[in-house]
C-alpha cells in the first residue's frame, strides 16, 4: 500500500515538473488515498498487537 502511495507521489512530482497539472492533481489524490489507507491499516495492526489479538498473516 505504501509502495503505491510512493509511486503515485513520484508520478505527481514528475507530472508537476513537466507541466501536466491534471495528471499531477489526480496522482496526488490517489497517493493521499493510498497513504491514509496504509496509516489506518498500520494502526489497526498495532492496536491488535497491543491487545494481544493474533492476526492471520
């Protein structure tokens, strides 16, 4: 998940440097979306570990 956030962030940076404002905006929104999903999942896993809940991964 974090990998995809970083990929879209790099796409947004490159698109911004080349002047593609529409692509930059879209890639930035997608990167933020993936980053926040990663944060939520990471917090859930940490919370489960603190509570002693075994996860099946």
